[in-house]
C-alpha cells in the first residue's frame, strides 16, 4: 500500500507541467547565449516564432519570422534561430553574454503560444549544466521507480 502511494505521488510530481520547462536560457561553451523554446505549435498552422527579451519596461524583439514584425537592428547579425526536433526552436545570440542586463525576462512565441522566464545574469548556467540537471532529475525518478518495483 505504501509503495503504491509513493509511486503515484512520485508520478504526480513528474506529471505536473512546469512553465520553465518550456523555455530555457543558458551560456554555451563559446560564450554564446542560447534560448530553447519548446512550446508546442498549434496544429494546422504555419509555424511562426518570435524571441524577445525585456529588462525594466523596454521589450526588444531579438529574432522573428512573423510577417510584418522585425527584430531590433542591434540583433540582426548577431542572432540566428534553428528548428528543434520534434518541436520547438533554438535562438543563439553571439556577443551579448558580457553585456546582458542584470535581471532579464526572455520570451518566446511559437504560432501564438508563448513562454517566459526571468533570470538574473549571475545565475545563468552553462548549457551542459542545464542538460545534466534535467537528466539527473529523470534518472533519480527512474531509480526510485525501479526500487519500488523490485522491493
């Protein structure tokens, strides 16, 4: 009985969607800033994306493919976007890591669905640490699950 309660409690914790899982921001080894947006696009629509950030009251569009919208000129040659499989987009920015505002809100919109995350400059992690942190959480969950099945 207790094993079942622990199992379903653990399953419930892992099934709660966290908004920060839809967008992540990290620093790559070459000091580029990376923003991954894993928002699921709406079906039967042409995929569009828009990445932006805000610090204080000013919001700036970094990169977009939305018709009629344009990115700020300071970002045009220093950012690019690539599509991720099975869904999502990745923005990479060069030359901004050292001049980032202290407290920044990063936003992404994919086909009308959006996600945001606010991060302090000093708390940005290397991208390898973000992957490790995510993998570690799932590995721990799997170990706990397997322990309850076999004991």
